[in-house]
């Protein structure tokens, strides 16, 4: 969304609709490289399904390497390193 798009609406309702439209795009259409080039909402749906089915530990989530969490710079932290980061 550009600045012009935000300035053009003249009512509060117009701004709310423009904001909701952007939030929908951000969560449901934008493709994220770190999670396998899929929208965040789709990734979360797969993640929740794995938790409900009890397959989270046996199935590697798309875009996430086994044994840790992928971080910017392609650095992967293992479980022992995650404990250090979270404290």
C-alpha cells in the first residue's frame, strides 16, 4: 500500500476497509521465503494440523529444517541453543 492509497480515502470507514484489505494480503497472499514460499496463514494452518494430528515431531514443517529453527542468515539453532536464546 502506498502513501497515496492511504491519503485518498475521505472517511474513517474508507481507511478501515483499506487497512483490512492490506492485512488480508499480508496474512493470506504474501509469500514468505523462510517458510517455503507460502502465505503465513497457510503455514499456520499446516502447523496446527500437525499439532492436532500429533505428527509435528515426525513431519518437518515446510521451510523449517529438522533439528532446530531456521533464522535469518540461514543459521539454524538446535534445541540446546534455543534454550540459551530464550533465557
